[in-house]
């Protein structure tokens, strides 16, 4: 049974009236947890699509970048997205359930939020309603305001990213602290660590993009101390 078939079964259970809590309670342990993660991204992505009123081809393409959909599974992935979009459950409930599964502030939740940012910014139009949506999700996930702003600085192309914000450090921090923050982020986004956190392999390709941004920010800051 493919992962998409299992995901569809879980989404269909919601459509038939099974509670969101019951569905997610069945998906707490690996490998089921990766299915829950995928459902959460799809469901939150579908809800976010309503934030700016329409879904663009670029957003669909971005979704496929986050999830490398195997040949022959495209229709299943589309079905999951449409089922989630039609579900009457509010996005806050999806966010709360996935947050309770991993625990507030867990790195997997940050990975998920960054995946949503990637989809939201795919059309080069970061809508205020999308920002409100993602800010609310970030708050439910237990992220501090500074953490959310750092992620937004890394992910939103039309925002001039402040390198200190990207690394989550302060202007007056000493270089050793900055270097430590950089090393921690590089380790955090290493593909092996992301897989160990329970993310599906389809989502790992975002790590390379994040590491490039993190390294660039570090190189800019390092010049100030040379």
C-alpha cells in the first residue's frame, strides 16, 4: 500500500465524520507519523490556499517540490488536496493536533512551517492574509515571535533578509555565539537529521535551500568580524 493510498484512507475517514483527533491519534508512531506530517502539510496548504482566494500553478508546482510525487500518484495527491480543502475543519485544529503530536517548538513543526512558506511564496506574491495564517500557525506551534520572523526572513523572497535575523542572533552578539548558532542551524537542516525527526523523504529537498541561505547569512556577518 503506497503512502498516498494510506493518506487518502485517513482523509476519507475525516470526510465520513471520524474526528480529527481520532485520525491523528492513530498516526503517532513512525512510519505512521510521517503520514500525519504529510496530511498536516496538505491540509494546512489547502486551507492556506483559501487565504488569498485562489491557487496558482506556481503554488501547485511548489507543492510538488516539497513532496516529490511519484509517477502515477499525481491524481491521488490531487485528491488528498481537494478532500482537505473541502473539509470543514478549521486550520487551527489541524495545527493544534500536529503540534500536540510533536510537542510545541519541535523542529519538525518548524520544518512544516517552512514548507508552507515555500508554497505561499511560490507565486512571488506573499499575501497579508497568508502572513496572518502562517503567523497564527506559528503561534500554535509554540514559536516565539523572533523565531517566526527569522523563518519569514529566510523564506519570503521580496523581503530583504537580515543575516542576523536569518541566524536568529542579535547585532551585539559576539562572534563565537553567532558561529555556534550557524553550526546549530547547519546541523538542524542536515538531511539525515531531518529524516530522523520523522519527516517524509519527499520534504527533505527543502533542506539544501535553507542551508544555502544560512551559509550566505553567516558569510555576510563574518565579514564584520574580520
